[in-house]
C-alpha cells in the first residue's frame, strides 16, 4: 500500500472567481509548481478527481440550492442563496468547478476508506463556509461536509475534523451540530473581529452531541507561540479521548501574519509545526488515517505556496527543512508573472515554531480563551478543564 495520496488536476484551477477576487487559483498552481521543483512530488503519482455527482452533493446541500448554482451563470445575478455577492460572484461553469473540488476531497476519502492509502491531501479542498442552502465566504459546495457524510455512510462512526483556518469552520460545524459521531474543532480569530462572526467557545453542539463542537476563538495578533499553546491545550486531549477512526483537517493558511484578510500573526514555520503535529495526532489517535485539505490563504506568492508545500511534504513524510532555499526555477517563474514580487529566500520565515505549554502560570488573552474552551467542553468528555495534564 502506498502510504499517501496526492489529489490534483490542473482542471481544479477552473474554480476562479475573477482576477480581482482574493480566492485566486494561482495559489494552487504555484504550490504544485513549488512542490514539484523541490522534489517533494518525485515518484508520487497524482490522482485525478472526477466531479462529485448530485447524489453526493445532496449529502450537504439542498436540491433548491444545487439548482440555483447550476442556473446562476445563465440566470444573471438575482438567484439568491448567497450567490452573486462580492464574496461569492457567479462565474462560468461554477457548478462543474465546485463539483470537481468536492470530487477531489471525496477521492482522498475514498482512497483512505478503501485501504489504498493511510493519508491523502487535496489542497484544492477546504471550502468550509458553504452552507446547506447558500454560498458563503468564497465557498460554493462544502467538500469537507460531503466527504465526512460519505465516510459516515461507509461505517465510520467517530470522525474528528480539525480546522486551522483563520476563519471559523462554520459550515462543517453546522452540518454535524447534532451528530455525536463527528467531533469538530476549530481554532480561529475571534468572531467579534472577523468573518463569519461565529465560533464562540460557548458553541458546543446540541442535544446528545453536546461537546462535539469545539471552538477556540483567539485574539487578533496571536502568533505561533500563542496559537500552538492553545492547540496543545485543547486538541490532543480531546482526540485521545474521542479516539477517531480518521482525522480530517482543513489547513487554511490565512492565519499568517502577512495575510491581507485577517489579523493573526503566524509564520510559515508555525504552519509547518502545525502539520507535523496533525500528523503525529493522526498516527497516535486516529489509526494513522489523515485526510488533509486546503482552505483560505490570500498572500498568494510569499505564503501559500510555501506553507502548502510543507503540508504536502508532511503528508508524504518528505519533510522539507525550513532553511531549504527556494529553487531558482520557481522564483524565476514567479518573477516572470510578478516582476516586482519580493520573494523570501527560503522555505522559512526565520521563526522557530516554539511555544510554552498551557498551565505553567503564564496568563494572557490566549490563556483566557483556552480556559473558556476547556471549561465549555472538557467536562463533557470526562476531562478536567483546570488540570493541565488533561
Ligand atoms: Zn479562511
């Protein structure tokens, strides 16, 4: 068995909301080019996805919404369902392009479910804001929700979803809010200061799924150390207790300090540390199964290609050392299209990704967020919110 699958086809670049829109597919193209130039993908076959069919899209979306998405390019701008806004402009072949994104994440899920691989990564996925009957936050169809629903149908009954995008993973949380089989954990910039305005620590799930939604809202300007401190204070204990059969992660990189749409202050080195931790947790607590998808990330040249190359490399166990120089063939290509781009010299931002553990007596706004989240959900998992060993 090949240990890991990489899902990619250049047809995924058709999910294109226009030159002036931040969700520019060039970020995917430049990532795949950088990963290739660094040799990360040597001898790794790329799996080419098929568009998801309507039957699978129904797992996460209403028939009326699917109809609206299909009709929108012909119907003009007034189709409702969140379509035709600045955030979610209607574009040619929108249904086909969004279905292919879902199909790519589904293909990764299928590879793992069928035992063909232990891990899979699709950087084109991660459209975590799409709701049952509306587009939201640049997302048309929710590939994460469709794939999780499909996995449930295959017999998985303990699925953990961890969302490290700077925005709350609201669409996925909403899809499984009352389902005790799915644990959703989202770390994000505080909803008081950022779209979509949800993801408070008090959002814990409903009915017999209380405690299955977990939210860690972080103050603006939180950097690597604070983010990783919060992650370690919340995520490993919950996964150790929940014991998922698979870990699904949304790996948006708009938490970076240079991202134009948000205000956290992580580095590429912090992102690399996150991926290595997710891999460790998948190996330790999720039977080795890890489905990783992309998400947000709007510093198109300097950040996304490096961070997601680290993601792909981590999934493949082809880890790239931080001090690795950017290959000239890649920087020359980028300068060919963006001559004034100031590109970093290496795969690092020069940070160390270090952090101090929660519970050491230190106390700041991140620690307050940690405390709120632990107190909201840890007792529902039989864990002590105030004991740092839990
Ligand atoms: Zn985002």
